[in-house]
């Protein structure tokens, strides 16, 4: 990794991964339509969520100029992390969409993390940063995660109001981010 961020326009740049990510988000959103309607968002959560968009936009623009480190360990490691992120995000949407109506999402991948979608997106962004060996993209990914963490705190308070004790019990046994589930 160089201290000076790379700025080269090429066909084999990080924009390819970002384009796959954008197409992925639209396809998954079309498949799993119920999920977005069922998430409890308060006013604070919506305000903070709007901060995630500019960070993602900066990453998208930077990805146009960011060459992939093809054929290196960086590239292959980043591609694996990115793929794990896509799988994690997909499973979170599938599990949320198939959860019983009127209950919080607690099954499937939600047993490992209370916020697997944000975690999946972070892993996708982190994987892109690794595949490009770009410290700047990795820093932007961490900024995304910090903002997502703030959003999750506000979402959890709204969800707690909406679902009460069933969500409180879930919070007590499941970590916010990926990890070994807490026991009852």
C-alpha cells in the first residue's frame, strides 16, 4: 500500500466491484420487497442514515480512479472478503423477508449479528479496499462502519419501542455485530 492514493482511470478499476454492488442492491431489493417496510426507523435513524449516502458516493467516485491489484494476494484476499460480504447481506435480506409478520428478525443470520446487512455492506467495501490495496478506501469503509454503528443504535431504540420484550430478549442474547451468539 502506498501513502499516496492511486488515481488512474482504467477498465480494471474498483468501479467494477462497485457496479456489481449497485446492481446487487437493486436486484436483492426487488426480490425481497417486504423487508424495508418492516424495519423500525425513528427520525434520528433516518437523519443519520442520510450520512451513509455521501460516504458511499465518495467511495463510488473514488472507485473509478482506483486500480485493482490484479494477480496479487491483495486482490484475491479482497475478492474473498467482498464475496463473504455479498453472501452475508443476501442472507440478511432473505431471513428478514421470511421472518413472521409482527415479530423482529431473529432467525438465520440474525442469530450471529443484530445488523448483518450493515456488516455485509462493510465487508463488501472493505474487500474492495483490500483488492485495491488502498488505505484510503479502507478508511472510507471504516467511516461507513462508524456511521452504520450510530444508525444501529437509533434503530435499536425504535425497534425496542415497536417490539418490546421480545426484542429486548433478542438483544440480550445476540451481539450487535458478528460474533458468537450470547446464551440465554
